[in-house]
């Protein structure tokens, strides 16, 4: 079982935002996550960090990767895991989030993972429950566990160069306006000393993006120049109330990652995507499926390990509280 002594200085009570973490917190989580990347450690029957504890997954939005990886992470740590079926719950009958919080709190859970369509919902919930709350994505605000697993995956990919992310030039491309993944990754990568670039059409970039501590580009050629890694983002059509792009075909022509655009980056540039992918819209299949450059499958693998580390760290913090 991973040694918990390295988490002695980990103080966050909840994980609602990357802003809840300092660099030392992030490094501790990444180091523990690296330990859990070993499947033999993940599946060690003696690893019962969460034995006797209850984890509730409360997902108001559909999810495959995030919900299932949290479920698997909790079970591998020995927790009792409850997945709330929102469509069959009292929420579907009109119950408010605060009433749901009061109900869940009465069940005395130890960890509560929430995904919600409203920005700030996890923070509100954290004020009303006595357990640790983990933000699994809230509106267009943040997705901190995705950013952490992305950093873990990228750190593993550059192990030959020491595994350090400081100084790496990373481009985040596509629908940044609607992306909570982008917001969390920008914060985390800045803390870790990366040079972050945002690339996308003006309609899909936040008006204040130039104040995020990043360089902003509107074309792939100049934006990808010299980049070590490229993180493509899904077009979130479900969050678009108007016309943000002329067509998917034209979007791919200018902003979809294909071999021609990949050539603008460094020859050994790595490619990432948080999923789900729209093939032929934001990324071509031959790049997404190329094991020499694509980290997409490894991001999914890192998801379980990183979420095990997060649950482990927060459970220890709760024991000390």
C-alpha cells in the first residue's frame, strides 16, 4: 500500500478548484498518482485506505470516463461506493440542490463527488455537507481532477527528460470558451511552470483570455510553433446557444488537428484530448490512434490512478480534521 507519510503536508479539505492547491499539494498528488499507475498497486487487496468509508458519486450530467473512474478508484481503495441515479432520484421530482445536500449529509458520507451543469454548484454543496467534496466538473467553470490526470499523464510521457513539466510549451486548442477542462489546465500548468498557449477562433475564446497568463493565437500555424504538447478540446455544441462556427467541415479545415498542422509543432510533440472526441471535427483519426504521439488512451488510464490519489489524500485529510 502506498506510504501516506508523503501526504503529511496536504491540507485541502475539498477539491473544488485548482486554486485550492499550491504547487506542493499538486506535486504530492502527482507523486501518489504515479504510485497508483502501477496496476499491481491499484489492485492490491491489502490496499484498504477507504475501508469503512462511503463515497457518493452525484452526477447531474452524463459521464462515462469521470464517473466510472471515480467508481473504480473508490472500489479499489476499499470504499462503499454509491452512484446516485439522478433521473430516478428526488432531484427529478423538483428537489433543490440544497435539499439534496441535506439528505446526503444525513447519510454521513465521507467523500462526495459531484458533476453539475451550474458553475459553483460543488462549492455551494461543500458549504452544506460535513464530508470532503470533489468537483467532477461544474458548468463552464472547472474540472480540476481532469487537469491533474492530464498533468500525471504528461509527466509520465516525459520521464526520459526527468519527468518535469517546467518550461514545456503546451497548446490548448479549440472550444476554450465553453471548456472547464481548459480553465483548470491553464491554472495547473501555470503553477507547474509551463508556457501555455490558447488557440482558437475569436468566437470560441473567452474575452478575458489574455489575462489568464497565457499567449493567445487565432491560427494553428503560429500557435503550434515549437510546442511540446497539444491538447485538443471537443466542440461543446450542447452549450452553444448561437452560431459560433460556420460549419464542422470548415472548423476542421482551420482548427482540426491533422498531420499538416501537427508539423507546425516540435517533431516529437505529444497529442492529448480529454474526450469524448469528435473525430474529423477537432482531430483526425490517424493522429488520435497513433500510439507514438497520442496520449489519449493513457489519459483514461491515468484517470483511475489520479482519482485514487485524490480520494486517498482527501480521506487522510478528513481523518486529521
